[in-house]
C-alpha cells in the first residue's frame, strides 16, 4: 500500500528519496504513532510529512497527493488493510429539479445560526438525506453534499453551489506562486501603463547620448557622463483573495502576481479570504498565527500607494454585510466597513475580478462589492487590466 503512496508523491513532483521512505517505514514499525487512542490517518499524515517533505514550500503538493491517495480514510488500525469506504457518500445526493430547488426557502442569518445550535442539541447520531438534521445529501441547510440556497457547510471538501454562509471546517490555502513562468507577456505590457520612472539615489549609470556629445565637443577625447539610475516610483499595495472559489482562478492570478512582482519595485501584498476583515496575512499556512491587523496596514502605507484588490467577489452577502459573517471566524465588524476604510485610506484603487464579466450580473455579492468600490471593478483580461491601470495612473 505504501509503495504506491511513495510513487504517488513522486508523480506529484515531490523529491522523495528511498532513504526517506525507508525511514518512514522504520518509524511505523517502531510504533511512533501508536498510543492509547490507536493509530489514525491524521497521525500518519504528520509523520509522513515530517519524514518525506524537506521544504515547507512543498507542503501544498504533499497535501494534494496525500488527499488523492488516502481519500475517504478516517481511521486505520493497520496500514496493510484495505482502505474503508468514505463516511460521507456523495452518491446520497438528491437529484432535485429546478422547481424543487426554487421551492426551498432561505433562512435569515439569525434564524440560521439559532437553528444550527438547536440541531446540534437535538441530533445524537449520523444522518443521511432529509430536510432537517445535520447530515449528507438532502435539502437541510446544515451539512454536506446537499442542496440548499443558503446554508452552513459541514464536512464537505469544497463548495459546489456557492451559497453556503459559513464553512465550518478550517481549510488550507496555497500561496500564489510569484515565480511562475508567464505564458504571455500581455499582462506585463498592461501593467507597464502604470509605471512612472524618475531619477533618484546615488547609483549611477552611463548617459550614452551625453557622453557621445561631450566627446565630440572635446575633439575626440573621451568624456564620460554619468546620471543617476532611473527607478520605478510607483508603489502598489496588492490584496489577493485566496481559497474557496478562487481555486478555479489560481493559474491566471499567479500570472498576474508574477508579472506584478516583475514590473513594480515597490510592491507589498497580503492575502484575505472572500472579503477583507480586521486582519490579513502573507503566508497561508500561518494565517492564524501570523496576522497583520488591517488597521496596521492602513497606517503603515502612505496614500501614494495604489491599492489593487484581486478577487472573484463570489460569496454569501452575509460575509460582506453582517458582523460574524466570515466563514472562518466571528468578525466583530462587517467586511463592508473594512472595504470602505481601505478605499478611503488609498484614494487610487481598483478591483480586478477573474470571474467572467458575463456572470457578474447574476451574483448578488459582486453587485454589492461593485457598489462598495464605486464601480471600479475590472475583469482579469488584457482590456480590463489596461482600463484599471489607466484609472490608477490618473
């Protein structure tokens, strides 16, 4: 079983050696993950990651390979046994007609949270299907792999209908790769519209035109002329949505991020999820331990920074308008308040949306964000980027 796991990791471009694999087997034989509670897939995950992964930057690749290979495994007492069936069976999904889906009434935020609390108190066992209890399939607003226009997703690996109000499970997001090789130079060309060069500092470079002119005027005696280097003075503050529905746009956002790192000398970036709240982060694996308060970001950078949001603005309206609307924690103030503070602190701002512009009119959350950013939302296309750069350069 673990031989195939080893090859799965190698297929995922992880530099796993035979020596490290043998060390993992030796640790298993020594009972490193055995205790009173018995071995579990979680314990094996941490042991395998510690033994096989040498670079923290490779954790995301390891997670995806591990998930693909051990999908459905919750508890293994013996790693030589067959993998058990998934506890959450997606085959239990109900195939509802559009009329049945439309007939499911939406709950208000307060009622939704209060009802969830009551369900936890009432439910004593696993539940599949149905319209009330917490479980899988069905039309209940609580659980996984079912259909409800606004609910709380519990135990599901990712969103499908994009209508859940709160995701109960903590998820790991991947940092955007700023070294990704671009497939096109068009993004760089569009971003260059914002660049503004000026000569400053002590570093010098050859002024070829003036050197030729001075040498000619000096009867052919070489007269070298130097001038200060030209530097890009544009300062950009880049705030990027990550995780959830943004997973569909990783490749294009990485291209944009890589181009921005290349084109702008003064670039600062932070991550957020769905909507900006009272803190942001720079490393997705430490987003709860290494927080950057949004107030500190506002105070740290001057108004001459160009503020650029990158996000699909696709979420529940609660996440923007309600305290406690965040899918990851109970935020004291709604995201709308923080968006207004940021746009007030940085008068030159724009929002880049990777979602196709044709669907914007069908997403309530996009309409709300557009209003909050004064309609300064542009699609992640060449024309969209050029429009955003023209706006920011005014």
